[in-house]
């Protein structure tokens, strides 16, 4: 049986990362008013009835539901790291594409270091979790699969 939890966590990260910049774009009001931190009922109503905000929001909440479902079978030390890192990566690329911003060397270097960190963290935590189950682990921390 194949464990789909890691793929599900990557999917959640992609959903969150893509929908966050889309929700930001959808929540922008098309008017000549000066930007202020005050929220009035009219602008809130316009945002909540704007399909460019509601559709990404609904998809984002679906990703959150999937995330909570996957937490039942995922390691709590790995799940947030994987999903939030993938979300950050996807947000960086989608936001740069939407706003037509160039991809900077520092941004790409940061993404690369984040990926290396996530891989190291995930592999180390997986090995640590596997080592807790002493009957099914060899000396290198690898799981032993018994054939029936």
C-alpha cells in the first residue's frame, strides 16, 4: 500500500501558495480612493461578493480541509514544514508572475536553501521517527519491510 500523505502535503502547499496571491489580487478594490487601514462595510461587502476573491478563498479553504484530514496520518513534526515551505515557494513564483516582477538572485537562492533545509529536516525527522520503532529498523535507520 502506497502512503499518499507526503503527496497530499505537497498538494496542500501548492493550493495555499497559488491561492494566497490570487486572494490578494481579488480583494483589491478598483477605485480612486486613498488606501487606508480603515475597513468599511461597503468595501467588505464588495470583497465578499467578488468572485475573484471568493473562488480562490474557497479553494484555499478546501486545501485547509485536506491538510486537517492529512494530519491524522502525518507526522506533526514534518507536516507543517512541508506544506508551509511549498506554500512559500509557490507564493513567490505566482506573485512574481502576477505582478510581473523579476526573479531575483537572492529570492532564488533563498528558495534553493529552503528546499535543501526542508529535505534535510524531513529526512532527519523521518529517520528519527523510524528509529523509534526498533523492531522494524536496521542500524542505518531504514525501515525493514517484512514479506509475508
